[in-house]
C-alpha cells in the first residue's frame, strides 16, 4: 500500500485518461482505508462567491472547480483554525470545512482575506484502493504538503511549476498542450 496522507498534493500525469484532471494539482483533504477526498487547486471558474451566495458583500473570493463530485456544493480550505467551528485540520496550519455561517459572518464583517480562505465547487473522491491503483498506474505523482501552494490563487501554471521540480523525465511535460496533435 502506498503512503497517501491528508495534506499531500497529487500532480496529474498527462497519461491520466480523465480530462477533468488534465494538468491538475489536487490537495488530499481526507484519507482513510476506505476513501480519499481532495480538491483540485488549479482549476478556476469564472464565478466569485458573492455571485452565488446572497447577502454577502461584493468580494474577490474566486470559486475553483474542486472536482467532478457534487459540483453544486461549496467546500473550502483555510488558515483560520478555531475562528471557524467544526473545521478539520488537514496539516498543521491548514484546515478544511467548518461552520459555513461563521465564514459568511467573517466575510461580511471584513475579518477574512482571500489569502486565508479558498472556495471550491465540488470535490474529487476515490473509493477503497482506487487512488492507490491510479498512482501505481502512473496517473499521479505525489508531492509533499505545502500550505503556501494550497492557499495561492492558482492556474495551470501551478501544475507546470510542480512538474519541473520532479525528476528529469517529467520536464518534457511542463509545456504539453491539452491536445498534443494540435502541436
């Protein structure tokens, strides 16, 4: 069994056949023997939180596509710790979920900045041994936890930047287009 742990980042390999995960970087927020849950960090949507939630001030909190599961549900990661009740610590200093009403209060009271919280529509999920199987079949490259990477507003460039930190065999992938036949 591979040593998958929450907080770890997964970098998709171009050989991964699911187009949802092409050039994606996923934060594992939850992992047990029976399931894994994560959020895609670098797939921005064109929507901000105030466009889908009434009664909050206009803000600049972008929503990212967290994954293909339950796209109508909002998930969030943050560095606010106990300021948000019922949160789950992913790694020291990085948290997942919690009392969403408290999050809305903090935003309304202008007590939270966008570098402290990130929002996602949907999540990525794997059943028992599914993620292990995908990693063994060269679908994912693992990367150590990094709070700064998780909290930055990111694009596909995050994937390229992380691929470049891996062994030389991955360097050629850094600029691969979505459809190599168009190259």
